[in-house]
């Protein structure tokens, strides 16, 4: 029975947590998996409920935290080495940057036969300055040499890792898109829509525009705020905007809203803009929405856009990372260049004002994502990769 030690940075809301949860739960019975994660970051809502709901009890390493800390990181590295010695995995599979660095080093030094790493995103642009970015690239190139395989979650990401940032040879990279249980975004939609709109005081003749995700710089919510402010002056449609999520940029974004003279609140009311903080039942958010937005500088595979299409909602987004692999441009989503407020505003206004196009985009979403991003496809793809790598080692 092959043993897999699966390590993730931390269990925060987003695609990586769903990815490791479904892989840990649904791989064939002849695989045994131990799931490991780091400590919850105080600026984020925990998503341990996702793994717990599947009957998984992950090992938590308190010293593995989001921020860089030589002492804490070394402690986490030592704890991972001990887990490897105790569990004796055939495969160590790491997910995201911190887990990828500590886990792969520990696995290499403990002579684990197969070492796999998944890039759920990367920090090679829009995160740090040139010098820091160069250092991170050198680290990732070194770690890639110690890895049996690298997993990218989109073809675009594979192109970036292999041919643009030269992390490793493209032939070492396997594309395995994320997978989810999307049925909850289809179930009881009318009931969920009514409940969301009643709570947040959205009238039947009013459109709801939502953006869902962490409030951090790379998500570039400032662009969304600028588009909301500009669109409000250019349409007579009744509509409200909702920022769903929380994080380190919260105060900065509220200051930006004031600067743009956008009336906002944190509670239901008549204001144009509402900061809701985290809403755990995000399927109710999409059910209640009419348009889903994303304004990021950089993305891997944005979960919110997969979920939006599963729920049958039209999308306005920047064209970054793997987004063009997730949506159907001009069919389920309108895309604009990164940071282009005028283009983003134009696309938002198009979907606000054109009922026919907005409805058509929503209708096209579910057929596009229902097979491509289902967790059964994810599990099948990863099983094939594991068996190939194990066979190459004679295991």
C-alpha cells in the first residue's frame, strides 16, 4: 500500500484546501494518506471545517506559519522530518510555497522515493520587488531539482513555470487542474438566493455584484472599487456591490472607498457598497449574486470563478494567470487587462446594462465547469501521476 504524506501551508479558504481534502479522501483504497497543515493565520478564516466534514483529521504543525521566520521554519522542518521517519511515506506531496520548501527539503534529506510539489499559484510577479523575486526563483529552481515531478494547475501556469520563469524543464511539469464538489452551487438556488437577498436587503429589481476572496494586495480590490465608483456614475440600473472576505488590506480598502466617495457599511442597508467579511456558505453568496468579479494582479486557478460558473453567474475579471483556462472569454466572462480601470469598468457596465448577455453568460457556465473541474477528474489525474512515478522507482 503506497503511503502519501500530503503537506499544505495552512487550511485557509480557497482552492488548495479543497484540493488536498479531496485527494486525501478519495484516492483509491490502496493509497494511505496522512494530511499535514500549518497554523491558521490570524488575518484569515480557517477552513478546517472542509477537511473535517470529510472525516479527515489532519496533523497541525504550529510552527509552520505564513510569515517567514528562521526559527519557526526550522522547527517546522524538524517536525516534518520526524513525521517522515515515523510514517515512512513512499510519496511526499507538498502544496504551495512554505510547505513546498520545508516539505521537499525534509523529504530529500530523509530519502523519500517520490517527491511531488503543486504550484497553486506563484510569487514570481506582483508580490515582491525584483531582488526578492530573483531569490525566490533561485530557491524554487533548487527545490525543483530535488522533486520527482512538478504539478501546475493550468496550462498557462505550466508555460510560466517552464518557459518564462525557467523553474524547471517543461517536460517535468504535469498539468492537473483543481477539482471540486460543485453540486452545492446548483442545489436549492432559488431558496438560497431569496435568503441572501433578504438578509442583505437587495430588492428584486436590484442587481448584486460580488467579489469573493482574501483582502490582500495581489487581489487588487482597489481596481474593483474604482470600477464600482465609475460605473455608479454611468448607469441608471439599480445595483449593489459586495466585498466578501477579509484580510490585511481591509483598512486600506475602506480608506480607498472613502477617497472614491463610495458610501459603504458592514451591515445590510441602502448603501452601494458593503464589506461583509467572510461568509462561510459561499454558495448562498453566488446564488444571491447576478455578477461575480475578480480584479487580481496574479492568479493560479481562481476558485471563485469556477464556483461562479457552477452557480450560473456572469463574470467580469482581469486576464491574468490561469483565468483564461478557467472561463470562456466572451462566453462566460468579460476579461480586461491587468490594472486597466477603464476597461474593467466598461465590462462591468456591459453586464449591468445588458440583461440578455448577462443571462447568456450565466447559462453557459455550468456546462463548461461541471466535468472539467469536478473532483473525480482531479483524483483520477493524480492517481495516474502517482502510479507512474512509483513505477519509475520500482515501487
